[in-house]
C-alpha cells in the first residue's frame, strides 16, 4: 500500500515537473525571441544611421567641391565620403545576407536605393567588375534584380 502511495506521489511530482518545464520552456523561447528582435532592431538602427551619416557627408563635400572645384583636398574628401557611402551599403548588405536584420523590411526600405547605387553612372565602375570590393552589395543586387 505504501509503495502505491509513493508511486502515485512520484507520478504526481513528475507530472507537475513536466507542466512547469513546458511553461518555463515557452517563456524562455519568448524571451529569446524578444532578445533577438531587440538585437535586430539595434543593428537596423545602426545600418540606417551609418547610411544616413554617409549620405550627409557626400552631400556636404559635394557642396564644398562646387564652391571650390580646384581644391584637391576638398575633392579627396569628397571621394572619401563616396567610399564611406559605398561601404555603408556594403556593410548593410552583408548584414542582410547574414540574416542579422529583418530581410523583408530591409528589402522594402533599401531595394530602390541599392538599384540606384549600383546603376549610378558615377558609381557603376565600383560594382561592374568581378573583383569588386563590394561583393555583398552586388550579391544583394543580383538576388533582387536578376530574376526580373
């Protein structure tokens, strides 16, 4: 009789443990999902800020070159700003390919910008070669536009 009671209590404790385990597992999965979303959001904000800052730099130095077109220093600063701009997109595309950011949102936000960047006559030379240093940007471009 006491063996039956002990077995019954053991079964009850096991059942309670199983229920608690599944509840905690669900909460853990929810917390992990929240942390992943938060991390993705932070990375997306970083990407947006990087591209925005690079765009501002290009516009600033383009204005400066217009004011003083003969200044070699200003021209060099402009070319450096353009490189920073391309690098910002390259970094963003690498994060997209690594799925570190929300891929659907990234495509909605940046699809046209990447199309314009890769097809811009002044930028095209940086993306047209097989040995490009902007391989991630080219890979994203091809993924989006080679099926069209």
